[in-house]
């Protein structure tokens, strides 16, 4: 294979590998951004969970106050039904929270995995570009495209 052709192939592989590497890096960045979005949503959801816990503690305090009223004979008959409704509501809220949190954790994990996959591809394409660059350099680089020097005139 002529040196000029080898240099051309090396240059083409270097350029192609670099383009593929850049593309894979962009995809990795996009996946990392998506994962960060889900991480933020998980944080927001945890914050909401903390608010729910505070409300629950408030309801427990209310229940204790209602019990004290019942012990003194001043409570209404709807207290028991209200307490049961509150327990049911808390249970459903907890179940919903756990489902949402699990879904977001799964999504974040999926996007982080995709990001890692694209990063690995970027590394592979970078290696291909490096190989092409090495072939190009070993073939003489740009000088290989000039061809042989013109024959010397004798005489």
C-alpha cells in the first residue's frame, strides 16, 4: 500500500473516531443531565415526605388531645371514625410515596447506566481516533500526500 494511501486512511480514521467520540460524549452528558433531573425530583419527594411526617405528628398530637377530652367525658362520637380515616389516609400516602420514590430511583439508575455506556463508547472511539492518528503519523503525516520529490535534472 502506498504511503500516501496509508496516511489518508489514517487521517480518515482519526477524523471519524474523533467525530464519534464527540457524539458519544454529548449523549453521555445528556444522560447525566436526565439522571440529575430524577435525583432532584427524588430530593423534592423526600422533602414532601418530611412535611407529611410533620403533619402526621400534628395529627398524633391532636389525637392525644381528643383522647384527653374523651377521658374527661367531653368528646363527640365521631372521634373514632375520624381516627380510623386518618390511619387509612396515612397508609395510602405512604404507599404512594414509596411507589413514586422507587420509580424515580429506577429512572435515575437507568440514566446513569446509559451515561456510563456512552462514556465507554466515547473512550472506545477515542482509542480508534488515536490509532488512526498513529497510523497517519507513522505514514509520514501530511508530507506523505506530497508524493515523491521530482527527479533531479542531470546534465
